[in-house]
């Protein structure tokens, strides 16, 4: 189970009610609070892929300027052995050897 909270910023606060209505139609999405042109939602998804698909669906809604993740929790059944964790954490890596795959949004 993946649980995350988002702040959805709207382009026009006059479309707040329609945006809330559209968010409530999305599976796994619950509107928790809203004020002016911001809406707080909680997502409860079965997998990371489902979480990303839901997030992208929210971002594509009419009048949505952006959706920002505030909190994310993943309940994972993976069990890592302590030896492996220690090996990774103690490994000396050069900064150039680390590949970054994210997007920085300023």
C-alpha cells in the first residue's frame, strides 16, 4: 500500500468547486481540505505504478497548475539483509558515478 499527500495548486481559484468534483471522481483520491486555489488530497494506491498514474491524472485535470507531493509512504514487503545495506552505505562512490534520474522543479 502506498499512501501520499499532495497539494494541488489551481490556475484559477474560481474553478475550485469543479476541481474538487473532478478530484473526487478519481479512484484512490480523497480531498481532505481546500483553501483559495489550493487543495490537499490523499492518495491510497496498491502500487507505486498506480500512484504515479493517479498523480499524472491529477496533473492533467483542467485548471490544475501543479500537484506537489508533500508526503509519501510505501509499505514494502521487501526484506534487505543488513550485510547488503552496510555494503551499499559504506561503498565509496565518486559523484560522477551517481546517475540522477529526477526532475528538479523550482
